[in-house]
């Protein structure tokens, strides 16, 4: 997809949540927007940090793991290290948690919105699916949550 498409998608995301302050409503709409407007993704969703673990939030895709320990799997590692992880082959990631057996690559972006924190998780059934353009898009999307 083109940078122009991603720029438009980011503007749509901003407009979608601009008048809403509820984190659940906003993450539900953002996961749906990304899921239905990106090619070759099979899961898009959010996990929230609660009681020293990540707990499943709004998502689109197959049923998922409901709780992930901090430092475990791609999501728990990205959150613990406070950095975006782009994994070209999830099977090569030590400790990968296979919630959806069809997933081959993944991007996880930590976010911090007021007191609540968590991760945006995007999976693809294709290895090497995500480039720096998608990484930048997903990081920009979670930044939209920060002032809420």
C-alpha cells in the first residue's frame, strides 16, 4: 500500500476518535478501521495492562489469548521493553505465543493513554508482511490515544 493510503488512513483514525474520550470505544473503532483497510492482516487488536499482565481488549479477527504475562511473547516483550517490535517470522521469535496458528508476522506497538497502557497488536498470515511504513502508521495511530 502507498504512503498516500496510510496518510489517509491515519486521518480517518484521527477523525474517528476525535470526539470520543472512552479508551474502549476508541480502541474498538481503531481496530476495526485498521482490520478492514489493510491488506493481508488476520488480526488487529489491543491488550491493556492490568494487574501486571496484558488483558485482551477490543479486536478484529479470530478469538485470541485473553491474558499475556509481561515479558512473554511479542506483546509482553514489546510492552516490557517499551518499544515497537516488528517480527518478520513469528516462529523464529523465542517464546512466541501462538493465539492464531495462521499468523506468520506481527507488529506490536506499546501505548500510554493517561493512566492506562497497553499494546496494539497486528498480525499477518504472510511472513515479512510489515515494513517501516506500517510500523510508522501503527505508531502514529497509538499516539492518537495519548491525549485522551
